[in-house]
C-alpha cells in the first residue's frame, strides 16, 4: 500500500490575506503554475476584529474551528459561530469578523460556484471512496487521527485519491467538491 500524501499543517507558512488585514495558511488547492485556482481550502487565524477580503465570483464556506466563538457580519447580518458551526456566503459580500477570545481559527473553503458545489461534514471512523473528477479532502480534528494507518495531527490534511478507498480513525472534516455538469448551448 502506497503512503498517502499528507499535508502537515505545522509545515505550512502564513500568507497575508488579499486585503493585508490577516493571515491564513493554504491547506490544499487546485492551483496551477500561475497560482490560479478554482477551489481552495485554507485555515485563517482570527486574531482581531477585521474585514475579510472580497472575492467577486467566488463562493465561500467558513467553519469555526475555535477555540471559543466569533462574530461575523455578512452584508449587515450578524452571525455568531461556535466551534463546529459553519456559514456560507458570496465572495463579493462585505464581511467582517471579531473573535470572542484568543487563538481562534477558521476553516475556509473558496470555490468558483459555476464549476463546483461544495460541502463540509464531520465524520469519524469511515471508509471513503472518491470518484474521478470529484475532490474529497480530509482535515484532521484531533491530535490522534489516522487515514489508512498514516498518523495525522490536528489540521493535517489529505486529498482522497481518485478511484481509491481510504479508511479513517478519529474525527475529521470531510470537504467535498463536486463538479457541476456543464449545460451545452443546445440544452440551455
């Protein structure tokens, strides 16, 4: 059995947000040599009240990792997220965040809504299979997770290889990117 390609969160470097107001660490993306992507999974460090960067044409899902909770203001609507809760919004929405404590982290999914559907769920011990074209990403939630026997620390991640099966132990977020079927001009 070939070892799974694990992304170690501890090895990721912090990158400034597009607006320069915060930092995040890109866990996985489908970026090309120019840095263009159609989906991206990152972990943001929420250390102070700050606005989010805007990404017109991009859909976003944010999952609160904790510790504690955050207040999000999305287009004038207030949302308080406790660890494990999620909210979806459009990349062009005006969004600001305020942590209610220190050391808060958030899992962010960003994707081109015309190309992908995305969802995040929590799983425990499971056997997963990814089909060709879809992206299934596991993000470890505990310090003692395993994927096909490979140890993972909290926030380590991997893509479930296409047409293969992965067995997990521990608690994970399962991020699923499903390609949208293209509608031809004759069908529209």
